[in-house]
C-alpha cells in the first residue's frame, strides 16, 4: 500500500471518537474529585473539556472519511496513536494542577498508567487528592484489558477490519476469538474483567480495606498495573487477608482471559490441556518454594511470613503487577532478588493483562530448541513444534524468534541510552527491563520511583513501556520504511 492510499481521514476520525471516550474517563475522575471536595476537581473538568474539544476537531477533520475496511497500516497506526494521544491528554490533570511539575514526568506517569507498568515519579502519593489517585488507577484499568478492546466492546468502530485492531493490541503470539465477531469477543472479555474487578472490591472491603482504597487497588491489580494509594504499596495495610486476596486476583489477571471464560462456562478441559497454564502454575509454585525457603533459611523470617512474602512477590513480579509487601527486597541475598529479574522477563500468559515476553513464547522457544537438537541426530526427520497438542505453523515459530531478537535489541539500546546519561549498569538494566516488560519496580536506585531519572532516559523508558505493551511489532513496524510500501 502506498502513502497515497493510506486512509488518514479515517484514522483521524476514529481518533476523535477515542478522545471522546477519554474525556468521559476524565469527567468520571472529576466527579470523584468533586465528591471528595478535592482541589483537583477544576483541573479534571478543564482537562475533560480540552480532550472533548480536541476529539470534536479530530472528528470534524475526518468527517468525510468513508466507512470502509481498515487496512493493516491504518490499524497499526491507529492503535499506536491512540495510546500516544491518551497519554498526552491524560497528563493534563497532573500538569495543569501542578501535581507533577514537568511535561516529561507527567507524560511518563500517564504512559506508565495506560501501559499498566506502574513506574511512578510521585515521591509521596499519599498527599495526592482522591481524584488524582483515582485517575492513576483508572488509566491502568483501561489499559489493562486494552483501550481499543474497550472501544470495540462499547462502540464497534467499523463493520470490517476489527480483527486487525484486535491483533495489534491484544498481547500474545496469536489471537483467540471467543465469538465469530471481534466485538462479541471484546464484550465477553470486558464483562469478565468487570465482574472480577467488582468481586475484588467487595472482598477487599470485607477484609478491612477502606472503600476508596479497595476500588483503586482492585482496578490496578486486575490490570496488573501496581499503582497504589500508599507509599509502601500493599505493605502499608499489614494484612495477610488483604495480601492473599490480591494474590488471587493478580494470579487470575495473569491468566488468559479466554481460559477464565471457559472456566466460567465450566469447560475445564481447556485449562487441563493448556500448556501455557500448566507452565504458569509450575513457575509460581517452584519460585515461591525457592524464595520461601531462602527467606526462612537465609533471611530468618518465620515460615508463615516467608511463604506469604515469597508468594506475593512471585505472583506480583511474574504477572508484572509490581505491588510489593516489602521495600527491602534489594537487601536480600542477590540469588533471591535476582529471581525477580528472570520471572518479570517471563511475564504472564498470552491474552492476560500481564506484560513480559509471555510464557507461551518461552514454551515455543524451548520446544523449538528441543526439535533442533533432535534434528541434529535425525537430519531428515520432520519434527514439528507442538503446542496444546497441535502442530504449530512455521510462521508463528518464526514470529516468536523475531520477537525475542527485537526484545533483546531494544533492551540493549535502551540500556545504552541510560548508561550514556550516567546511570549505573544495574540501575539502567533494571529500569529498561522493568519498562519494556511493564512491571514497574526496578532495581537499585529505582525500586520505588523514577523521579531522579534524566529527561532523555525518561522519554526512552516511556517509549519502551509503549512498545512493550503493544508487543513491540505494532510500534516498531511504523518506524520501518518497508511497512509503508505497497
């Protein structure tokens, strides 16, 4: 497709629709601010007005676009631009109200929210008004299941081409359709998301958490985002019951929502014969046992506390949520905390709200390597890679290898940029992996916040968060000249 055939008016028109959606979210946050009599009410109303007016302008510019099938170029450009525009307009209440003092940091905070990364530049979230805290949580909740998926659920954008939009945003090497129409699949996934979020709010409230805190933590744990209303994250509540509830919902959020749907419909065979779910459970069990033993034997924690601490941190880092019940994990034995670096690279399951490489890709890589070893012994044998009892097409195996190469390249380049600005290697590498895997907490100087990060590094991490959330290809392809050629 040539540049001349790129339907720019259609993209602009659809961006206008999406900005109307964001203005509604800003207005809702403004109502929360008004309810709690916060000084942020005015800034949310202004931000909602600016966003709605911009959406109207976008719609006016693209109003003559024909309602036609959206191509791959338009789909990828639209998805990437939606996330960028949402982050740009989403920073307005932070910056206009003076809650974050620079555009760079405000954009970082907003991008971190929508991509469910959970990295923050706020030094003291507990002094922030309720509206701002709710907006931080809401950005993560919207981004968790996906902004485009939300739009497909509540207002199908096009008669045709929704598969391209779905595939460009939903994490994982393949797209699972629960209904013949993508809009039907989107509605099912969002319904499950809503039900689980509401259930967690109720359970957290019953466990003793305040209603507002319960809402915010349910929004961010189901999104595997990690923004908290407390400086010390979940540790501030000092409640085993609250921790176990959040563990359960983080675990579910790191599971494929398609599998949760099949569980809701009592089709448990889908879980039993799902390779990725089995590996997911194995990783949680093995890492938890390893950490619990280490915390008990080396760090001298009581066995109950060691198990709970190990389980919480394992599920949180594996699902790339980023909640913590201890701020001192960097003071553990290096062998213990270095495990976090490994599991945050793995991430959760495909089709979940988690970030990372995804366990499905790891399985494919391992099995492809096993097949290659067998071919060394039997060079003429046809040995396919099997996944969930089926032979995988070579195209999917190739895409997984391509993803891994691109992932490593971006980690290398991102780390090099941060090193050039004077950061130490462990700080830089931890921040880059945390950002591209959408985890949040880093290592070294960035275990809690990124306020001291230099500007160029902050923009670099913002880009990596976006690329990681959209599975690399969606963003990177737009930067390549051959993608735009016919």
